[in-house]
């Protein structure tokens, strides 16, 4: 390994080219990073500093003194190319040609573009070369496509070019030329070269251990390239497979997906950093290509879950309900189910009926809500999910998987809790929204957007004579926070109306329910008065719906009672 201080002029010279290797992350500096970078250098320029260091540039030397792979420093190096490209476009000759040869030289005799000083990842290079290095304007159609495709690296380039243009627009040509000269002659990097991929790989991990801001996905990708052992002949193929993954999931969501994918395989709690948990999985794979094939298949199914891309209305309704849950531990077992291989038919044997997607998703919603409403802790919730993943990966029968759901359910405790106090619980809104759909035909789709609130019909304080004549203090404590007394409404809570009589409350409820029509609220608006009888009837109806939606055995007969099955303190 060699290290030396170099000016920007010495590293961006016609003799040297740089390439961003396939295992590296994409360009990710944001507008704020670039603005800070420019401000810091400008401050040094105004202070007339003799030297200004911007960090290290760590490379693998592929051709002596000519071609280098960038291991660390690509964000700064790419940003310097953006800056010099825009400075070139802003000044006249001969400064324009001098700056141009630092990023994209031209043949002095023919005027043709030669090899650029920096080559980004394959996916980004053509855009970078045309719209940065060659200086062609970015059409609105391409800008819209970048936003539509959520292409983060290109979006960063577009936004950062705008930040650089804003900086350039504040200064005249003379100042810009002097600033460019300062950049080239007084700004330094520590230029580090390594001789082999293996030493660069070790350095890459050391840098991460010392705080280099790498994502877990970056490090997992690095492991896959490490398994190639520097086989450059196949690195492009592996990079294509990884790009497919990035394009599917999006760079910002990769770590989250990786965590769910890992759980869908090993069915254990993570005890190390995510990239460390992946080391044995990568090591056990037949090849990095087979590992990525499985990962890309899993990514497709992960997107099905996020987009609720299921065939039947029943499955879509159940997944929509699961997406309202306050945790995501239900995703790995569903991912494991969707990723499972198709069973191979055995000759001369009748096929065993498989568990359908509809049934699995329905059972998953039931156990997830039961355990949420039963307030099971994180580890306890994971138990059923890990059992399911283990059974799915072992190829267990449909009956075996159904038995896991049933053995982890507790219908009686669930029913007791759902018949008790609900308001203020983390699951309250999700439960009411799901009960809103319970008696609808499965073909009916309800997507609830905007602000939704839960309002008490019987108010939280008995201030109005209407309520004091109908409810004792004990009645009030018993019914206040139970399902029968809660109404879904659109918009923010109306605190001025919270103690009104029933008729005045109905006026408020009616206006708010017109914005988003909730069927479970309509019977309240249709009632002439609000008494214990109305509460008993509505409570029994909603608890009965909840039992049909989330019980895992035959639901018990509805309890039309003035008392909850398990009394709870207020």
C-alpha cells in the first residue's frame, strides 16, 4: 500500500482514469452535502489558505499510473467531476478547455470526446457522461422518468447540479476561474493505492468498522463480490443481478427488505449486525449468483406484499388489514410462504391439498391481530412466526401449518379483551377500520385516507344533563372506552363538541361522516337517543364481527350483556 498527498490537479490529470467498481454503492451525496462541500472550500479560498484537505482517495491500481478502481472517496470524486463540469460550462476559453480536460478530454485535432476521467457504475454511466461530463441539458421528460422510477443516484446528480449552478450563479467569470484554480492547485487528498482486490476488500471493511457510513446492503453486496475472489470476468454479471435487486426494491429500502428476507430463512432473532447475520447465508450458497437469484425472487414477493398485489379480494383485504398493524414481524412468514418452492408431484400418489394464499393470509391476519390485542411482547409474538417459517421451509402439510396457528391462538382471551376497553390502545383504529369492512361484500374495497379520529359517543365527562339522566358514574366507567361507544370520523377531533348532548353530537358527527362515510358510524346517526340499550346492542354487534374476523376456532355466541367478559380498570 502507498499513500501520498496529491492536489486535485494531480489526480484529475489526463494520464489517470478512475472506475467505480461494481461492489461499490451508487452515488448518494445529497444537496446539503454538496452545498457544505462548496461552502467549506469557498471559505478556504477566501482565506487564501495554502492547503485544504478534503480526505482520502483509496484505490486499487489496475494499470500502473493510469487506471484505478475507487474503494473509498467516490462521493467526493464524483462531486468534483460535477463541479468542474459546471465550471467548464460557465467560463470562456481557454479556461473552458483546461477544465474540460479534467473531466472529459477532447482530441485537439478532431474535437471528439475521449475517455472520461471517471466512470461510474454501469447503470448510471451513460446519464453521467451525457448530462454531466458532456454538458447536455437534461430534458424534462428524463427528469420526470427519474422521479417516476425513483432512481435515487440520478436524482442526486440532478439536484446536486442545481446546487452547483446556484453557487456558480453568485459569482462572475473572473472569480469562478480563480476559484477553479484554487480547487486544482490548493485542494489536496491523501491518495492511497493498493495492489490487489483482497487488500482493498480488507481495507473496505476496516473503513466500515471505523465509522464509514455503509449500509448493511453495501456490505452484503461486498461479501458477494468477495466470493468471486476478484474474478473480474464475472463481476459485470454479478453487478447486473444486484442492479436488478436495487431497481426492484429501491436503495433506501434494501436494508429493511434484507432483514425480512433473513428472518424468512433462518427464523431466529438477529443477534448481530444484519450484514454479519448474512455471512453464513452467503457462505452456504452454491454461488453468489444462486444467492442473488433467490434474493431477487424474494424481492418480487416482498413487493407483492408492499403493493398488496394479491389475486383475490379476500387476500387483499387481509393484507390491507395487516398493513395497519404497528409492527412488521408478520412479513417474514408471509415472505417464506410466497417464496416456497412448488411441491413436486409423486407418481401414483394423490396430491395432498396445499394451503392456498387466501387461507394462509387469512390465518396470518387472525393470529397477528389476536396477539396484538392480547398485548404479547415482541419475543412472544415472534414465536408463532418462527414456527410457521420453520414448518414452511420444511415442507410441512397444510394441516400442520393450520395446527401452528391454532396452537398459538387464545380465542377466549382475545374475545375478553376486545369486549373490554379499546380506546387508547395501539390497535384501536386498526380494529375499527377492519370491523368497518367485516360485513361488506369482499368485492368492496375501502381505502381510508386523510385524518381519521375515534370519537366517544357517551362523552368522557358527564357534564350535560342529557348524559347524567341516562348514565350513572358506574355505567360511565363501564362503557366509556368500549367498542360500542366509539365512532370513526374523518378529520381532527372536535374538542368543543365532546361534552354535548347526543343530538348536538350527532350534528357534528354527521358533518364529519359526510367527508368519509363509515358504515359503523351510520347506526349512531340513525339512533334517536343514546342509552345503555343502544350500547349493549352495538357492543354485541362489533364484538361478534371481531370474533368472525379474528377467531381461529368457531366463534362463541355473542354475549349481549351489560358487562364486559373481563372487567378492566379505567
